[in-house]
C-alpha cells in the first residue's frame, strides 16, 4: 500500500511537470534593439553626461504579460496600471525614485561616445542619466517599451514621444535633445562713484568707500545636487572689507530685483568684520544644498553678492593695483574635487599729486625749498583756505608730493578729478604766489606715477617782517628819540639859568 502511494506521488509529480512544460515554453520573449545617441543641439554646450539602462520588466510577446523586475513599489504600481504605449506614469515614478529600478545593463553610455545600439529582450526599460555636469539645468530621462501592442499587432519602433525625435518613428533615442545646460560663469564689477554705473574699474580717494558686485551662475539641479558651493573674495593691500551688504538669488540675468538668500543657507567667513579684513567667503551649507525638498538655489540661475570696501592709504598708483578678485567653487555630490570658476577682477584707481617750486626771477627755474602748499576739492575752499585735503612742503629739489600731514609724511591717494592748489607759505625772502592753480588727475587711461603743478615765486623787494630792515628802522627811531631827549634837557637848563 505504501509502495502504491509512493508510485502514485511520483506519477502525479511527473504529470504536473509535464503540464508545466508547455506553459514555460509559451513564455516567449524576443530580442529588440534601440540606439542611444548624444545629439546636442548647436544652441547648447556639450557636457559630461552618462546614462544607465535599467530593465524594469520583461514582456511575453505571446501572452502580453509583464514580469516586473523593478522593486520600487511606486514603479511596480505604475507598471501594473499602465499599458506599454502610455509610459508617462512609469517615467514619472522612475524619476521620483532613487533606487529599485531593476537590472542595470552592463554598458554605460557616455556623451562622448558614438551611437550605441542596445540589443535586449522584449520589455520595458528606463534610460536614466546617472551623471551630469553641475551646469545641467534640464535632464529628461526616457522610457523604452519594445515591442508594444497596437492596432492588433506588435509594434517594434518607438513612437516619437518616447525617442525625443521630430523626424518620425525611429528606435534612436536622441538624448541631447532632452537636455539643456547653463554655462557656469562669474562676473565681477565695481560701482563708479561718479555716475553710479557698474564697470570693471572706478576711482576713489583714500578713506572713502566703493561697492563691488559679484554675479555668478548657480550650478547643479534638483536632480543633481551639489555637495558644496562657495564664493571667495580677496583684496590686495589697497582695500579692506567694510561690509557684506546683501546676498540674493536672481531668476534671470536682466532681472531688476532679486530674492534675499536666507541667512541660514550659508556661512560667512569671517562671521564678523573688524579691523583690516582683506578676504571673505560665502559658503552654502551642505545641509541646505542636499535638503530633501529642493531649495530655491536650484530654481534660480544666479547669485549676487554686494559688498563695500574702503580704500586704504596703502593703495598704490598704476594699473593692476588695488584689485578685488573673486572665484567660485562648486562640487557635485558624486565628485571628488571642487571645480573652480573664474577668477574675475575689478579694481580701484588712485592718484598722487605733487608741486614744483622755483624762483621765477631765474631763467633756469632754480628750485626752491621750504615752500608749503595745500590742495582743495573746490575753488571756494581754496579761496577761503578751508577744508584742505592734503598738504605739501618742497625739498631742495623744489618738489613735493601731497601728504596726509607734514608730520606723518604719508603720501595721500586721490580719486580721479580736478583739484585746486594754493601756496600757504613762501620760502624765506620770497613772496607767496597768490594764484590758485588747478590740477586734473586721471586724464590718462592708466594713472601716471605722479602728476604735478608748478609755482614760481619772486624774491622779496621789501624787507620781510622780522628781517634786518626792521632792526635798522628801530635803531634810527631810537636815535632820534635820544637826540630829542638831549635837546630837551639842554633847553630846560638854559631856561633855568635865566
């Protein structure tokens, strides 16, 4: 009896196995081919892209049944609810997922590669951009469903809606048409203190302020996040940082208003400004850049940083002096090193002014020492002798550079413009030249090392107050008084004798 049961069990098992064979054979799949092509439009800039092809499901071409290999629940639900010609829901689910796409094809397609044909079993595939440059502003992925059943027949060519083509049905997916890039750039400018326009240079007097503007493009996207993004700024010894005035997002380059970046989105180094600060950094935090909900950083194209610097008395005359330099660095989350952008620069020109003093009575303009001068911003101040900007005292060569004061003797640095020079003290035995002369600084494109104005003094024809001539008059006057006194005494004695 036991033996009979065992034999029966074996027979049943054999029958069941035999019944399964036709069904297994009926699970028919066929090979299909589609090609990836990186065909970037001329209006775009080629970048470093990579794509991976994932098999979401296999398709039985006899029964139409899908065997789903994807494991992400949202993708599985979309595959079950959609037919293979309507891939929008499946694509949306795949784009929203970070994993669970199923089996990855061994070949990774790169933007620099020639067209590549994938021969795979019939099914549904997800073409996902797995690497993109940080300046990619749009990167649409693709769904490939081949073959699909339509008009009572299996269709082996992709509809244009899936392949990105506008020239009819083809199995070549033109990936370049589904991407756009925004060149990462940096622009540095300084506000002209006269006309308030932004340019690459301006001129300013020592001790006064200028405003700089850094305008940089953002990088990355909501899909391709950044691990870091920072803006660094450095000044040479002619400038110091006074304040960081604002940090704003701009949606477009020509927008007139921006949106203030939340202070929690970035750190400032130094955190507070005191003393002589010649460099600073604005660094967006990793937590902000990689937040679960994509921050406004990725939906804006530009970042503007406005800040004010003070011109120091150590500012230097000449080209490529008093330069402010900005560089931006960014790093995608899958990158090892930061990518620098820039640097870009803007500068502040300063000028030196001087005088030459000479004897106007000589044909060779003999230089005169110890003449003192003051320089003024206006004719009215020069006439009144008030609010002098700087002073000067000539040496034995008759020359002098205007300085802060005659005691510290530090050269004064002027802004471009017209100034008024007046002599305040003449050398001994010379008359003061009462003329007020103008000097124009910045008349050349590049500041000259020194621009000066000349004054000629004439020798005094009359004794100066306190000179030897005064003593002579005092002696003569005293003698006359003494003679008068003697005569008075004589006269009085004669009257007494009478």
